[in-house]
C-alpha cells in the first residue's frame, strides 16, 4: 500500500496534474475577484488611451487656479536665433551611431511621452523629434528607460538625446545641455475632491505628498515648499497611491495630471503653478553642442512650416501662457486656433459630471483598478508576443551563464589554494551585498560605453550579463554548501579505488552535491525570472520589453493596474510549475524509482502457481 501511494505521488502525470490544478486555482481566484467586484462589469467600456492624439476635443484654457506667486521669471537661456537647417553638417553632430539620433524616453507619461497600443514610442515630445529628424535627414531610434537615470545616461553617452518633458533648471544644466523650449510646464497639485487641501498653501509637514523621483516637482516640494516628499518611480504608481489613500496629495506635470484623472476617481486638480524660465526642452550631452544647435534649427524649421502647430493641436492643445512661445526668439509664433474659445465650447457641450459627489466605493475602485476583462484581453497579445520571449531569453541566458560561473566559484571556494579561495570569497561578498539594480546600472552604464562597438550601444545583453554576475554569487554558495555536505567518506572511498582528487571531485562528490541543492537552484532561477524586469533601467527598445515593462506601459496608457495583474499571472504560470517540477525531481532522486507491489501468491493447485508455495 505504501509503495503504491508513493508511486502515485511521484508519477509525472500526478505532478503535471497538480501544477495544472494550481494554475487553474489561481485563474479561478482572479475570476471570482472580477465577478465579485461590481465595478468590473460597470467598467466594461475601455479606458481612455492617454497615448493617442485626442485633438481639439481635449483643448484646455489656461488654468484659473494658478498660484500667482510662482509665475514670471526671466528667460535667460533661449537662443536669439538659429542656423538654417540646410546649413547643418549632420556628419559633425557626434552621434553615437552616425546617421541615427539615439533617444532615451519614457513610456508612462502620455500624451507627452509614451508607448502606444502598437508598441511604438510616441507622444507629443517624440513626434516633434521625429519631425526634426526628418528635416535633418536623420533616422531616429527610441529606447525606454526610467526618469531618475535619464539625465545621467545622456551625460554618459548612453543616449544622444533625452526626451521626457524635462523641465529645465539651473541644477540640471550642470549635468546636461538643453535645447530651446518646445513646451511649457504647468505642474499641478492633485488632491481628493472636497478635501481640506485646496492649494499648495494647505500642504504641511504632516501631509504625504507624492512625486516622481528626480522630477522638477520633486525639487519643488523639497527645495521650494521645504517639505518631505513620498517618491515613486512613475506617474501611474503615484496616482494609484493617491486614489487608494496611501498619499494625501500628488504634485505632477499638468498634462499627466489631467490625463490621469477619470470620472469617479474622487480627485481634482486643486492648484497649478508655472515659471516662464523653466520651459520644457530636450536634454543633450555637454560634449555635443552641434547636436543641440541642430535640434534648435530643426525646431524652428517645423514651427515655420506648420508641423509644430499641427502636432500641438493633435496632442496637447492648451492655451499658451503669456510671454512664452516655442523655439528661438527669432522663430515665428506657431499659428494655433483659438484654443481658449474651443475649450469653452467643449466645456459647454460636455455632459455635467460631479467628480466629487460620486466617488466609487472601495470595492468598485479595486475591481476597476485590478480586474478589467477588457484590459486583460488587450494586454495578453503583447505580453505573449513581446514580454514573454524577452523574459525567457534574459532568464535562460543569465541562468546558464550564472550556473557556469557559480560552479567555478564553488570549486574555487573550497580549493586548497588561497589564491583561488580569496578571490571567490571577495566576489561572492560583493555581488551578494549589492542591490540588483545597482549592479545592472554599473554594468550597463559603466561597461556599456567600453564595449559599445560590440553591442551596438544596445544594453540588452549587458543586462543579461549583469543578472548572471548576480546569480553566480548565490549559485556559487549553493553549490559550495551542496558539495561540502557530501560525506568525507565518499572522497576517501573514491581515492582508495584509484581515482585522483580531480576525478573524485568531478565524478563522485560534485554530482552528489548538485543533486542535493536542486530545489535551491530552482529558487534562484525563479528569482532570475522576476529580476529580469530590472533590465529596463538600462533603456531598451520597444521590442525588447519584458513582461513587467509591457504591463506597465499599458498601465500608463489607461491608468489601470489590470495589465500589471495580467503580467503577474503570467509570472505565476512560469514559476509555479517550475517549483513543482523540481519538487518532483528531488523526490525521485531521494526515493528512486517507485517499486512495484509484489503480486499475491496463487493458491496451490492453481494453474500457473509456483510449486512448493501456497
């Protein structure tokens, strides 16, 4: 009976069935949550796409709730004029890849910079750059990254240009140069509607104020308001925390604030602020003044031929503030329609909604935010087509390299030579002690420029190498502990029958040690699958995004976290079967093949009975 039960538990069919049952249970839990949340059905209409040009239907007048004390300032940086675009020597621009402008941008701040439903980087800022590149007869290539590292990546020649609705400040000009302004930058204080926060003056040290790390809003809260900010990596996460009540207010660029707020969110823009001196511009490395000059020339050219006005009207139609216009001081003012009048007409035609009076219940908010069938269906094709292959490639490559290097470290760590032991110990201590994102940034941004001729300045494979270096430190310790757990008698016995020390280790000790640590190795590989999402910090092409980045991009387009939940479910589908597979393998290695139950003896005299038994 016992042997038969063991056979059932350890059979491959049973293991696969348990894996399938577990994955099915997860899917059912998600379905129950969706069905149990009233808002999930109520929100069947797809969320608005913040990464699509809304045209004059989204026209907005200058805000009336403007913090007057923050207005004004002298424009010290806009150039008086520019070189005609046909006189620019494109061969002297110092581009990383001659003939191509490499641009680092974001994917989560529509309508300015974002990834659309087709997986392409777009938005007002990036469409302007495409038009300028066409004027200069240059190609353009966009890569996604995080804002907190963008300026340093531009300064260190990871990118030629940084495009991220970057508000210029004197502090930032110490790191990079900026072009002339192509946009202006109100930023908004978003707070719960009907709450006690009516403006910046209501903020205090006890207020939890959300900002995106490294932005001008971060600087404003800390250095102008002298308050402590709660910092987030992206706009979507910051706003989600405001809606859930984890923060009391959010300071954000006005375009992102207006695009994020949906009816029923229970939030409103309490106040705005603006400075004419801190316009929005593209960042360029200080070693590329000719590229800055070329971009300024291209910007003036697309203003003059009407391209700027068309893109502005399509993407971000807002009334221009008094005293500001895009381009150089010699550039003509863009010929825009009467946006203020159109905004008033749109407001008069719009159905009246009371965003403050009808906030969604907590259950509805959770259902809408995390469990939207429409967004699951919208996210799944891109998750499977782009995210899943890249996650698997990064995980497998880094896992194989990490395992090979980890075995070398393990053998060196137990070597009799201190010249092998000490380097292995130092390596392990360093890479186990550093955060994964630090190692990825150091390898990608530190080694990247050195080997850019080999990598084509594409850090995708450097990200895999960084993950491998991290994994090797842990895998080496796993192997070392497994090898040292093998009884000394195994080595002595193999030496006694004539094996050399190396043969004994290779054929007897190491195989037994590896077998004992298979579960720990699989846990490390599962960690690699999840850590692959950190490679995005290096700046990747849209086609190189892994599961988390794909989910986050759609989250940014819609302001909904359902795409991230969908990505999480795929991570579970990847990791849970791996866990049970290694448990099955471990069980088989410990118990061996299941024994067959011995048949009952037949009574004496029965045909086929063994003589003398019965």
